[in-house]
C-alpha cells in the first residue's frame, strides 16, 4: 500500500468522527501546552538567574589568586609564568588573562603639557589586551587596536580623576561628582587627547602636596611616551573592578617597566615579577567545575561563579522538575484519552477492518493506519499546544511579573523586564516530537488489537 | 490437477465440552472457470466451507489447495498476499466502507496492492460502468439502494480479475427482481473473464445460475451434479467451445483496452 493512501485512510477515519477527534486532540493540546509553558517558565528562571550572576562576574571565568594562604600551613603558591603556560594547556581552557600589577611606588604616570597632571596612586596592569573583551571588559570610548604596541595605554573609567594638578597649590584634586544638571564633573584632562608619560622611579620620596600625597622620583629612569587608545566602561565590565581606575598596558611593557625599576634602583636578588591574578576563560559553563578542580589541585586559591551557580541551579532544578512533573501528568491523561478513543474507534470499525482483511489489506498496513491516526492526534495536538503556549508565554511576559508579584525578580533597574517564559526553537521541536511520540505510544495497544481482529468479522451478519 | 482441490477437509467447533462437527471430511475438485454453487440450509456447514476455502478460518484437518498453493497452511501475512492476488469476495451485506464513494470502494483492493490512485480510479470507473452504475460513481453507499450497493460490491470483488471469486449469499438481502439482476451481472462477468465463482446459498433459485451444484447437508456432501436446468448435457460440449472462443475474444478485448489506458 502506498504511504499516501495509508495516511489518507487514517485522515478519513479521523475526519469521520470530528467531535471525538477534536476532543481527544484537545487533551493533547492541554498536555503539551502545559509542558511547554512549564519548561519555558523554568528556562525563564534560569535566564534570570544567569543574568544576575553575570552581574557579579562572567560565569565562564575562573579567577586564580597568587599568594593566598589556602590552609594556613603550606607556603602560598605564586603564579609563575611556568604555571600560566601549564594552565593554558588544560582541557576546555579557551583563554587566559594574567594580570601583572606594577604599583605607583615603582612607576609614575603624568599627563598633559609639561607633565602638569600627575597620578597620585593606583596600579598599572600588564595584561594581554587582545583578551580584554573576552574577559568582560567593555569600552566606553575607543577600542583595542589590532596590533597593540608598547606605546598604547588603556584608561579605566575614572582613572583620570586620580591625577592632580601640579600647577595649583589648592583644589588640585578632582573626583567624579554629580553636578546640578545631572552630568558628571569632568577630570582635569581627557586622556584620549593628551599625551601620557610613564617613567620608572629612581629613588623615591613621598611628598604630601595634595590630599593623598604621591611618590616623587629623584630621576626618571626609562621614560616612555604613550597614547591612550581607550577608556573602559566600568559598570558593564562584569565585576572587573580594575576597570574603574586601573591603567592597562601590554604584558611585555609591564615586564620591561619592572626590569628597569630593578636595574635603576640596583635591587639585588630581585625576584621575577609576580602575576597577582590570573583569569581563565572556560569554553562551557558546564566545564568550569572540572577546570577549577584541576587548578585547585595545583595548590591555588580559585574563585568562580560556579559554586553560586550550582546551588542556585540545584534549587531551580528541583522546582523545574516539580513543574514539569505536574505538566507531564496532564499529558499522561491525554495519552490515556488517545488510547481510549482509538479503542472505541476499533470497536466501531471491527467489521470494516475485517472487510479490509478479506479484500487483501496487509496486516502491516492496518497497523500503520492506526498508528498514523494516533500519531496525527499527537502531532496536531502538539502544534496547537505549542501555538497556545506562545500566546500564554506572551501574556506572561507582558503582564505576568506584576500580576504574580515577581517584579523584584524580573524587573530590571532600567525598567526593562527579563522574560518570565522563554520558548527557544529546540523546545518547539522537542514538544512536537514528544507529543507525536506520545500519540504513537498510546496508539500502539489499539493498533495491535486492530491487527488481531479476525477477517471473519466481515462475514458475520447482524 | 484441478484448480481448486479440497482434500478431506474437516472442521470441529468446540462449544464448552461439546464437539460440533461443522464439516465432516469433505473432498471436492473445482475447475478453472467453473461456476459452482454450494447449496445448503442454514447450519449445514456451507458458510464454514466457504470461509475455509477463502482462508478466513483454520481447518481442523485436511487441506485446501488453490492454484497449486496450500491455503490451509498459510500464515496471516501470506494469506493477505494470497487474497490480493487470487481472490475476490462478495458479501451478503455488501460491506462497503461508508466513508468512501463508489469509485473509492471499488478501487480499494487495488489500493491495498499499491496501485497509483489515477490508474485504480480509472479502472474502478470502468468496472462500475460494466455493472451499470455509471451514474452513481461518486455516491456514498448510504445514497444507493441494496441492489446498487451489491453491484458496487461485485465491481470491487472483480476489479483485480482474481482467478477465484467467493460469494456468500450475495442476494440474501435483496428482493427477487434485484436478485435476478445481480446474479445475471455476476455470472456474466465471471464468464467473460473466465473466473471461478464459488457461490454459497440456501436458495434453489440462485443455484440455477451455476454450472454445478454441490449440496451440503450436516457437513457432508449429499449430492454433486452439473446443473441440468440451464444446460442440457448433450448441448454442453458445444456451448463450452463457444464459450471458450467468446472468452478468448473478450480477453483480447480487455487487454487492448488496458494497453490503451496505460
């Protein structure tokens, strides 16, 4: 028998009992819709949770701290370049971001004509600038150039406020302050427009000529003129606090600054520069835990959003399972409905099935007809269920958070709302496949019954 | 070797602890193209006999061979194929599918064979014309009279030109006038295509359409003789030859027709 004929026969018999078919389909609609909506609510919660966690830091990132006493007994581990190289080779590590801190005691930073503005405090960080964006740093102005030369420097959002004016005796410092018109007060200069001068200190003296004081160097060893290529956006840099007032240069340049400081001040048995912090980007959230374990096994103290994520995920998981279970019950009821309808229809069609057998219809084809009928009920119910879920999901997203009093969870500060219910494309496909599968599964027993009907039924005369 | 060979066929039903012998060791040979009437009162076992010939019921003992193939030992799957290829069935209560119109009902055996809808519907229309229902092609069974429905049933049974056609009280639900019409059509068409017709009835008037009448009483063959009422023995040979000649012509005709269609 041609497959189109089998489908045609199935449709015909479904169509013959329109109301009954419709009611059975309705059961599947409710069941599949319940499942899709419940899962979409779970996905919405998941999404909100991830959103909040990323406010505190990237979920894919592990931070390794050097020089931390982990258990109070063993000597704290330092992050050496050797270990950085090793960590780079750990499976699932996609990128690493070491940070070499050079403090203001070693290096001075000036800006403006005649070195008018001088930095009071704060560190310079040697980093791999090409990885800044991967590790969550966002730019307010400028960007990371393709080739990052030693002359380039990147300012934190408020780094320019750390400079004081050497020409003034009073009011020579500034800080970000909201003005009457709502805008922020400007620093003394715009780093993007001024030349920045960096030099290594040579025999320091601490001078208190402003409200913070600063290190005054007797001489300038290793002087370097630099251009600011970008200013970071601290608030959106995902918990990277150095984006506020740090200065970023290339790792090579930071190494050089360190070396010249050691040389200029004739420091004996100088240790190699120490990486204060190493960030590791893991390719997938689900691999974070294993990578973190491997690094902790090396003796380092690590930190990531993983533990927070896991405990939240665990709680959400059980809530989602409960919702899904409730929904599954309604689909199960629908499945019983399909089986019931099919058995009824077989009772009615006993004679017809007998006739078909006598006329030479193959058993296989009879089974297929009934399975296709059941699958159709499931599939059509699935489609309608998914459409209905989209409507319900839309209503939830539009009115749900205030209706259910969940504003605190889904409403963001800027007035936008996170979706309460999320229906990704895969969920649509899964729902359709699942409802069809439920249809076929519940049609299995009736189909076998139909197959067993004797051809003799056709002969019986009522 | 005959076309249909029934050898020592026995059927015993078990009702509680009691055994009821429905068929008691029946042996019978039927030739190709023969129109054979199985005549008997109700409860004589004639319907059981037909069911076993068509492979609808399992025999307790004995064998049925049709065209050299043993029907009694076939599996369900083999039976389905056997029915597609070899048999047609005309029911007492027509058994047309209510959801289908006449053309679709007639085309159904071809659908089970996997014939393309255009081809099978064309052939179904031709069959319906042959039984005189050209004006009822798209009527549903409920919109037709009993005689018309049975003519659709006949068209359905004969559409794939099966070598054997079984008819189980084909006129049992019809009045006398319609009975005659329907019987004429069946017999004429079977003769035209040289099909073997096994006709089960309790009605002596129907039996007169057959070449041969087998009378079954209490599960046994009581008598088995050629039907003298329509063909006198001395003339039979002549008409047989005529019939064969006529059939040859008809077969050529239909083959030509079918070639045209394809």
